[in-house]
C-alpha cells in the first residue's frame, strides 16, 4: 500500500474487516490469514487489536466515510477481499460493506 492511513483510519478498517470475518459465524483460516496480512501491512500490534475490538460500527462508519477517494478505494478493496477470502461472499458479510454506504 502506497497510501498512508492514520492510526484511527487503520483501526476502523481493521475493525470492519473483523466484523466481516465474523459476520457469517464461521471464521475460516483463509480469513484469518488475510487479516494477518493486513495487520502486518498496516503495522498493527497485538496490543492495538485490544483497542480495535472496542470500536463500534457507528464509529467505524463515521471514520470510513471521511476517507479520501484514494484511501476509500483501498479500504473497499480490503473489505471485498475479506468477504471473498474464504471462497464465498456471505450476504451478511456483504451487508456490512453495503451498510457503510461506500459502494
């Protein structure tokens, strides 16, 4: 990623990715692998995951909707890739993405 996200933006993106991963009630190893890759790419530590888990969807949505076009494009791709990472985009996963109002 060539775009620099601030800490709040990173946290909101990862929070949404976790919500997508958990949406269908099944956490597939491929989803975990995808998330781990994003955490490395965004330089997010285990301690920060604790903070991220306190983010609620309203907070996530407010932050995501304020992203620049370039950042939003990357975030949307990450959300879509997470939904597709287990080989099936569950409607509950897609609903989270649609609810953000960014597609």
